[in-house]
């Protein structure tokens, strides 16, 4: 309380003098009890208040700190005692003091509403000696209750009154409250103005030095460095406390470094370091000296300084900050990421400033991510080796088992000898411990995709977090080189463009941005590339073609397939740069393939989709079946050419043999019958020739008819061709029987044809076996894009001619509507076969786009398969796959059979 002790002493003397005039022991006893209550309450209150002030670290502050429990209990006792006093008599000299003491107790407990209520009660005594102090606490309460305007007005009014009354203690509290509020609001300009007014008042030298120091700190925040330097220097002209003296000199040294005068900064820091009285602050002094070396590029000297501080002052704030900078040097300049991670974690656990600890935490997270990616990449490298070389996996497994056996033997020997493994001098110590090999569960293509993704993430870390663009450049290129199926290709090219900008290679940068702009029209990063090279931006949020596409979809839903396909074609043709162009081609191809049964036309559409919109998800969705279709066409053509080539000599020889035989027969018969039998012989000759020729034409037709109308890979029926060829002899025998039925037919014809056919069949089988071997792998052909476009135009014209309101009925797709009810928790039995413990399910295909998967389910449903979608998210690559499955089937063999059948179609 301001002037409280003097007031209490005066009131106590007056009270005692009054008592001397009183008569009776009872009144004296009551007063003694009353006075003791007040005295004890006042003593307890002052003790608690002094403890609060002793814990205040800042001269200017806004929010009151929560008091510890033990101090709060003291205020509770004060409130109890003062309540008893206020119940005694309003005429008591202690009544007003009790009210103010109660209000301040509530205030320190942060119960500002009840505090304000008590202060307002005291307002009823305007002539009280406590009136001015009471107004101060009313304003302070309004400030804590966030009634800022009211509080500031009250402070301004009270400031004038206190200045006139020369109440410096109240005036000081007013400035402390106002300046603390302005600093809290980050209104540093007004705060410095108030401090200058504060310095004009009559304050002690010690307080003036402290206020000047705070003025210097505020001037640094508003970058008024000259004023800050003047304030810090002026501190020494008064009587600063030990703490203010050090802080002002220390901040002045830091200010010199901030303004570029590192030489003067080091000089001031060295002076502080040499003064024994500041020995307790040596950690802070040396930390700043280490920072100067760090910022000047003297990394080895800085690292040594930070190491010394980290070792000698690890339990201080400076020690934790030194650990942080030590880790930063290891990371940024020595590239020792493992060690820097360890020290960042140490800084996180220190008592360093919160800002430093947060920085250390963020750094640790990034380094952990980096090391985890490297670990995953190493695992993928091992998987790749094992996938390429199964024998290597076997060898490593054997080596690991041998290592385990050696460890077991060693332990047995050590136990028998009574020697601990750690003490044994004869223990077998492997220089490199083998890790148990794990068989890869993914394909080589999946390994490539995951490695590409990891390289991309590493590049981003180096580029944006580690500030190492050269390493980022290396990893970006590795990401591109790893696989064509790179989901981050557009972003990678854009990042490479930024890398070249950093290197001041504008031409190369523009070439990267141009690739993004031209090759990735439907990726949002295209607009960022457009900004770099001055190209127009695209509104991805609203495509003007959207309404046309929705209308076409509605036509399709009404089963008007020709009209719908025609509409989708028009969208592609009229808006080739729309994001709906690729989607329209995909949908058009789907209609041709599944609804109009025109697989070859669908293939032409898919080919254009792949060539013009290669990087879209729709092109990727049809790539496999398109490639399979091309391979199938090549395979069938190769079979056709081979059979044709193999059979041409056979037909010729057979024909010649028949002619020769016929000529002999004619000669014989002419001798016997003359010209009468020649017509009969000619007729039989034609029967043999036509039948043989028809046999081989049928064989060619049969070969070419194998799935030639399906856009489906891997439908290998060559073995059936061999079996068919083997039956050739039987067919020729049937011809012989037909000839025998004719009168006067000579055996020479049958024998010659039979013998010739038998030899040729053997030769054909051998020829076609070679064909099987040669056609196992057929390269993808190059497609003439002009020819494809001609085919597309023909398809479109055909659709327009046939668009007469086709209303083909469509089967209701209950499976698609109930996708969310797909069988969960299936366990894998073997590749693409799953079970729930009772039934079996076959997985037909897997897609990254749900819409495409739904189309596949529709197609399977029209073929009477119970198809559904199983949605699975792979957290490692943050990708969701929509897997098309069919089932259930009672046996594993049934599921295998269905999978084999459908695998040839997907």
C-alpha cells in the first residue's frame, strides 16, 4: 500500500489515545480483538504483496501473472479478516483500509470483477485519504477487464491529478500500467513517447537508469538504433543496479553487431568477459562472441565456442542456444545430418528460449524425415536387387542363417566356459552385422515409382529447408529418371526452373517453365509457369466446357450411346485445351468399347488420348489395355503371315501333286474310256484342290479370329493353333474318303496326297513352334497419328449417321451403387486372390481414379459378374487405390479360373 505504514501508525496512536478516555474492560477487550484482526490482516497482505513484486521481472507489463498457491492462500486469509473488520463498524478508522485491502487481494487473485466492486464501494468515501489510490486501482481493474478506452481515460485524468498533488508513487504506477499496455499492443512508437514523459517526472536515479534501458530496447524494436545507443549509453550516467548495468552494456554490444560494427561489438563483449563481477553472465557473453564468428563465416571457431558453452553451461539458456547453433553448423556446413539431429534434440530438451527450442524442434522433424527417406530408399534398393535376382535373396538368407548359427554356437561356448559374451576375448565379432532379408512384396514398377517419389521429397527438403539447391538439383533429376510414371513430373520441372533462376540461367529456366506450360495443361502449377514466361493463365476453378460435358453425360445416362459419343467427340474436337478434352475422349472410348461393341474404334480413340494427353489420369488408365491391344494385333498379324508363308509351299506342292496324279489318271482312263471319263476326272480334281484350299483358308481365318476384336492383352492361343494343325492330316484323310466314294478313282491320287500332307503337317508344326518362340515378346509399334485421326473422324462420322436416338436398355448396376458395402478385411491368399475365410474373391484391376474404377465395375456387371470396388489407401505414398474385385466364389480354383479369364481382358 502506498504510504500505508505511516497511516497505520497514526491511526493506531489516535485509537489508543481515545481508549484512555474510555471506561470499562469490556470495551477495551473488544477493541483489542478488532485491532489485532486488522493488524494481522495488514501484515499478511504486505508480505504477500512484497512477494509478488519481488517476482516481477519486467518494469513495464500488462497482464498480471497468476500468483502461486501459497500467496493466494494468504490473500484468502486477508479477505476473511478484513470481512470481519468491515462488519464491526463503518465509523472505524480501519474500515476504509479494509475495503481497499480486500479489493487489492481480489485483484491479485485475478478476480477483477469482485475487486472492482470493492473499489467502487470505497468511492462512497470521496474525502478518504485513500481516494486517489483507489482511483488507480479502479483504472487498473478496468484495464484487466479489457475495458481499454475507459481505463486509458481514467489513467489520463488521474495522471493530471497525481502530478498536481505531486503523488510520484501513484504517477509511477500510472506510467507503468499505460506503457505496459502499449507494449502489449505492440504500439512501440506511443510507448517510447510515454517513456520520455515518464523520464520528465521526479523519479530516482536507479529507476531512471532502468527506464532508459527499457527505452533502448523499445528503440531497437522500431529499428531506431541511434536512439537505442544513446539510451544504453546514458544508463551509465545514473545509478543502475547490477542487473541494469550489465544488461545495458550487453545490449549495446549486441546492437553494435546488428549495425555491422562487429569489431566494436567484440571489444565491448571482451570488456564484459574480463570483468569478474560479470562472471555469472559469461555464458551469454561468449554466446554472442560465437555468433559473431558464425555470422562472419568463421565456422570452425564458432563451432568450438558453441561446443565449449554447450559443455560448460549446458543447464543455462545460453547453453541450450549454443547447442542449437552447433547443430546448425553441423547440418548446413559439414552436412553431418545424423550428429546434428542428436544435438537438435538436446537443444529441444534444454531450458533455452522458447523460440530457439521451437526452431530446434522444426529442424529435428526435417532431419528425421530426411533420414527416414534415406532408410526407405535403401530398402527399395535392396528390394530391387532381390526382384531382379531371386538367387541373391536366397544367398543373403543363407548367410543370415549362418550368422545366427554362429551366434548361437558362440553363446553356448561362452556359457560352458562361464564367460560373459561382453568379456570374452575369443568371441566372434562381425565387422558388419547382417540384417534378415525380407522378400519384396511389390513389383519392380512399384519400386521405381516409390523411389521417384522419395527422390522428389529429398529434393524439396534440400531446396526449401536445407538451402542446398545443388543437392536438390541432383535429386530432382534422379526423380525424373527413375520412372515415366512420375506423379510429380510437372512440379519437378517447375522446381528445376527455379533452380536455374537461382543460378542466373534464365534461358534454361524458361525452357523448364515452357515444358510445364505446354505438356501439363491440366496441372494447376501450369499457371505459375505461365507467370514466369508471360503466358495467359487458365481458370481451373470454372471450365466453360463443364456444362457441355454434363449435358453429354446426361445423354449417356439415357442410353443414347451414339449421340453421347458424338457429343463427347465434339467436346474434344472443339475444345482441345479444356480439362474436359481428355475426359471426353476416355468416355467416348468407353462407350465404343462397352456399349457399342466397337473395340477397334475404341482403340483408335484411346490411342489419341494417349498421344495428346499422355500425362492425364485418363491416358494412364487406358495405357495398359491400349498397349495390349497393339501387341495383340502385331501377334495376330505375325501368326497370319507365318501361317500364310508356311502354307503357300504346301498348297502349291499339294496342287502340283494332284495335277500330276490327275494327269496320270487321265492318261490311264483315256486309254480305257476315251473322252467320256475326262469330265469325271476334272470334277474330282477340282474337289480335291478346292477342299484343300478351303482347309487352309479356314485355318487362317480361325487363327485370325482369336480375340482380334478385343482390346485385351495376353490372350495367347498358339497352343490351340498347334493342335489344329495336328488335325490337318485327319482332314485330308476325310478328303480321301470323299474321293473313294467316286467311281473309277485311282489310289495313286490318295497315296500321293496323303504322303505329301503327312510330311507337310510335320514341317508346319515345327515351323509354328518356332513362331511361338519368336512371338512371345512383340515390341509396341509406332502409330501414325495422322492415320489415327482419320480413323477417329470416320468413327465420329459413323456415330453421327447412326445417332437416331439409340435407346438400348442398360442393366441396373446394383454393385456400383453399393460400393460402400464392399467386403472388408479380406486376407490375401495369393496374387490377386483374397478370402474372408469362407469365400474367395478375385481382384481384376486397380485404379487411382474412382470414376474409372466405377466404369470397370459397370462393364463387368453387364457381363453378369458380381463386381465391386475396394478402396485402399497406401500411407507410404499417400495414394488411394480403387480396386475392382469380383466374387464371392466357393473355391480357390473357381476364383483362379475367373481371374485367369478376366486377366486376359484387363
